[in-house]
DNA sequence: AAGGGTATTATGTGCAGACATAATAACACA
DNA sequence: TGTGTTATTATGTCTGCACATAATACCCTT
C-alpha cells in the first residue's frame, strides 16, 4: 500500500536513486503522480516539498519539478550547550571564570558586532572542563547595553546558560575554522603553542542589537559530526 | 491580516521571543489557536510543525506543544562542490591529480568503510587550485567494487564530479576537525609543516556498500559559515 | 492500594476542492 | 522583427472534514 506521504517520498527517492528519473529530468506533475499513487495531490505535494527542502528536487511554479542537477549536500549540525555536550559523553561538566573586565573592544570585534567605536563591552574568558580536564577555552564579548540588569556572577553560572534563560530568543551566525593555539589558549588548555585548534565563532543578535560574540577554542582532537 | 501559515509561525515565534510563552510553557492547542487566528487547524499545524522542526517547540501527541526548554541551535551548512565553491568566489578552479594507485587501505580506513581487511581500494591524491593557488588538498579512497566500469581518467575529471554523474544518489556523513599540516599536506599546499588546517571528512554510501571516503585539507584561513 | 483496561484528548495525517501566485508560452500589435 | 499583453499551467496554500495514533487520565476490579 503506497499512500502515506512518507511512502511517496521514499518511492520518488527510489526512482531518483535508480536513475529512472536522472538528474535534470522533469518529473510528472503533482496531479499525475497523485493519480498514479492513488492519493490526493496534497499528499504528493507534501512528499515533493520535503525532497525539495532536502535539496534532491528543484521546484518552480509553472516550470514544474525536476531532479536537482548538482544536489547541494546540506549538513545539519546540532549546536548544543557545552554542558550538554560534555554530559552527553558521560563526563561531568565544570568551568572556571579566568577573567572578567569591562573595556573597549578591538576594532574587528566592534565592527562584527556593528557597534560604534568606543562602546564599552564586557570581556570574559572561561575555561570549560570535562571530568576536570580542559575541554574548551571560551572568549566572549557581551554588550551590557542590551542585557537585563543586574548581571549575575559569571563565576557561578556560565554566560551561555544565563543568556539562554534571560535574553529573548535570538538569531545569529556560526562559523568554523582552524587556528594555531596562541600562548593564552595553549596555557589554558594545557597544550603546546601552535597546536591546531578547532574554532567555533558565534555572533548573536536580538531584533536590533548585537548581544554577544563568542569564540570557542576546542582542545585538540575535537570533531563536529553530522549524519546526512 | 494573519492567516498564512508563515504569519502564524512568525506570531508564535514573536510570543516565544517576547516571553509571553516562556521556555517550558505549554501553549494552547491547535484548535484554540486556529480559532484565535481565524484559520483552519491544518494551517496552525503547518506553522507549529515547522517551529518544532527548527527546535523551537517540542510536540507530543496528547501531551501538547511546549516551548523548548533548551533550544538546540541547528546550523545548516551547504556543502558545495569544490569547483562551485571556488567559482562562487569569482576565482577559476583547477586541479592536479598528484597520485593514483590501487592498494590495501590502512585498517582505520577499511573499518570506517565497513570493508573486509584485505580488500583493495583506489587511492587518489588531488590538489585543487583557486586562481592557480593551492586551495584544498584532497585524499580519497574509492571502492572499485561498487563503481561503474570503466573508470575515467581522474586527471581529466575530478572524482567528486564523476561520482555525482555516475553513481546513484547516496547517503553519508560529514565531520569537521582541525589538524596540523603533515609533510605531504604542507608540501602540496605550500605552507609550513604544523600549520592548522581545517579538515572535512566525508563517507559516502550506496544502499549497502561504501563508495568513497574523502578527506579535504583546506589551506589556512578557510572558514565555514552559516546563517541560523 | 495496586494494577490493568478504557475513555479522552492533542497531534499526525489524509482527502477533495478551491483560489492564489509565479512563470512560461502564445498571441496580437506596432 | 520585436515587444507588450494575455492565457495557460504547475506549484503553493487554505479550508473543513475525517480518521489514525500516541499518550495521558480515569475508573474499575481485585
């Protein structure tokens, strides 16, 4: 019995993989497929919509639906809290606030946050631990102008979790890169200077203003993995 | 006028961000929301379903819909062909096949591909160029047992593009990490040994068998970026 | 009081029909 | 021949209804 939208999605995917519908091919329209599968057009629509979302199909009104020529692989990554990530490994999470001060940020930081030169920000350095071993070295710029007052003791609650609980849902962007460990990172993480570190950088915004820019330097061996 | 499912999604998201519906809160059921917004329940369902997919809501039958307590950030990355990536920067893409041979892979490679020890694979080393400058150093293991014959001249067409055109749609996983440049990578990319390189590793499968394992070492400065 | 079966309830999905929208194809006119 | 308008068409979405499914709440029995 082929009638649920998941069955239809599977069948369409099968035909694409089996090259019955090769890349670039125009596939039958929704009405015809609905007729063939003996279901409503809405059901076919649901199935094709999901496949288009996954990058397998390309759809345009009037033009029809065709098999994607160059299926852009879309990788979806979960970005959990560091605490969740550590605990998911069965380790215990802890952290140390190494440094906190209020200062004028360097120009690249101010510009990435879209702030006027001279605005003062809070700067934090935190070391996250997994079973007591250095796990992530976090450097964070916070914009106090858009934070609810009073600020907590960041030695007691990690900035990330406090923000989650006290600042409205936000948007932002994430970037990954690789960098050599600088002296400060090497010391904090307990590794040699120059080791390759996996770096995650996140910028977070409310509707209008930048909230925080955080840079996570993961200790060597860290991997981010996805199932496609 | 609030009636399209996108309007409803936006309004629900607004209420969550404005903390009218705080994290952990149980929100009204679909029927009530449909009544409030003056639309059909299916429309509300579509909006809430999308938000649940994005990790903002958690839904369970009978239990209802609640605002996610710890919204796991989901980052979606596009993984284009290297050629597309280079050309998107306005540079010209080229590549050199540095090495091709058939050999028994090291044990970690064989096990990651789920192959019996002793199976022979094709090993390729390719250097991708952007405007003539080293861009990515690619090492690839190919499983000839599941490839259509005859194999092409990989000096003429890049393995990735040939696979796309000749092997059925596949699944796989992707991992990112940071590693120090080894002697081979340093020479190929023209950088000092020990420099931090951004590494992408992909394993690709057909329905049953492993097709290829590829490791891309990106030259220093490479970033992967996402909008959330 | 404990346990198990049943009713209730919220979401998940399906269907048939309708209109909206975008994009192409066809046509008419200068 | 070129151009602007109109018709056609496939997808996008909404409605109202129905039944399926999962999970909780309740009640009855022992």
